[in-house]
C-alpha cells in the first residue's frame, strides 16, 4: 500500500511539474498577446476607482470611460513625446560624447600603466561605453514602446474591461460559492495593485524632480531626459535605479571629469537610498508583503517570461499570485513563503 501511495504522489508531482512547464512555455510563446492584455488589465485595476467614483457622481458609464481613456492617451503622449525628443537630441550628440570618452579611457590606461597596472584599452573601452549603455536603455524602452504601439488594442481592451466592471462584480457574486469572500479577494487584488502603482508613481516623481533640478544646476546635459528615465526605471525593482544612474555618471565624467562623476554617483545613491530605504517602505507599509529575495527573483522570472514588460509588472504580478495562493488553505504555504515574514499573509493586508 505504501509503495502504491508513493507511486501515486510521484505521478501527481510529475504531472504537476509537466503542466507548469507546458503553461510557462505557452505563456512565453504568447508573450506578444499576453503583454498588451496584462497592461490593459493593470490599467483597468488602477482606473477602476476613478470609474466607480465618476459613476457614483451620476456620470454616464460611457462618458466616464471616455474621460479615463482620454486621460491615459494624454499621459502616454506626454511621456513618449518628451522621452522621444530627448533621446533623439542625445543621439545626435552621442558621437562627440563617445570620442571624449575614448580620450578619457586612453588617459586612464596610461595612468594605470605608470603604476604597473596593465589593462588592455579595448577591454576598458568596452566597460566605459556610453553608446552601449544608452543602447541598452533605449532597447528596453523600445521593447516597451513596441508593446505600446499596439495602443489601439490596449485601449479597446481597457474600454471593454472598464465597462464590464460593474457587471463583473454581479457575476462573481452569482457564481462564487462564498460571494463575500470572493469579492473580498477581488477587491484586495485591485486595491493592492492600485495602491502599489500610486505610491510607486509618487516616489518615482520624488526621485525624478530633485534629480532634474540638481542636474540642471550642475550643468549636466539633458537633465529632463535623465529625470524621465529615473522615473520610469524606478518601477523596475532592484536594478532599475542602477541602470538609470550609469549613463548620467558617464556623461558627468565626459563633461566635467571624475569629481563631477563622483558627485552624480553620490547624488543617485543618496536619492535612491532615501526614497527606496525610508520613504517608500513607510508609505507602502505591509501592502507589499514580499521578501527582498522574492522581489529580486520575481524580477528575473517575469523578465525572462515576458521581457521588459514583465520587469515593469513583476511586483504587481507576484503580489496578485501571492493573494490568490493565500485564498486557499492548501496553497497558503506558498503565500507564506513569498511573504517578508513567516507570519504575514495576504489576508492580513486587508486591514
């Protein structure tokens, strides 16, 4: 009997693992379809409270959806136009910057050789390459913007999802075994995602605005571009702020030398430490509820699965998964493993 039970458990585990592999392969294969849908889903989760507020004020649903969609289009156009024009101007100046950086690289190589440190210049040039750094940043944004070029499809999905919100709640109540618990879970997911994006947007703005002002005072070229990049990449946990800082530090080195580069590095370190270690955790409270390791692993996993869109949405996707796992007794252990302590769970975040 024991051998039979062990064989059944092994077979069940093997089938489960095989199913997970097949699902992940399917998700990765359907990335071009899933990415716009996920963007639309999260835009709807963020816009939902505004939709309900407008309808409570007796605004017709069609007009409320129109106002929300127009606001989204205006915001996307504003960000993309500023970012696009700044990147274009920077690209025009890139050959001159790169030439100056090569001269600095050669002087560094000569200085190191005088101290008996022999470093190949071609290797040093690969490290100090502003073009490669900016091409990486640009390619990341291009992939994101490539998904957003399907803006018509995304907006259509947002429109239908927003119009479906009121009836969706009614449907959940009709089909759920326990309607109160089911609606509490749905509200918890929407509230957690909405709160995360609001706080993240606020803290990203708190990072970007001082950077623009200080970089302008320092005389660093294109301060608005670096502020915008810092704002957007702050949504990528752990590595986003590091990626945003590297091109600015190199540009400060090109324009004003090593002292200015060090000052810019310290500026970014101070801003990201202040916002990321003190202000953001205080505002987030226990709403995030994910361990530091899980935050990093989720970035790697969702980035591998869905590309740059997955990196931007890694925290909301993982939080949603955690709340879903917490809703069932037999999967609550997964939610506990994902949490930042062994005692908290998604249900505790409702308060």
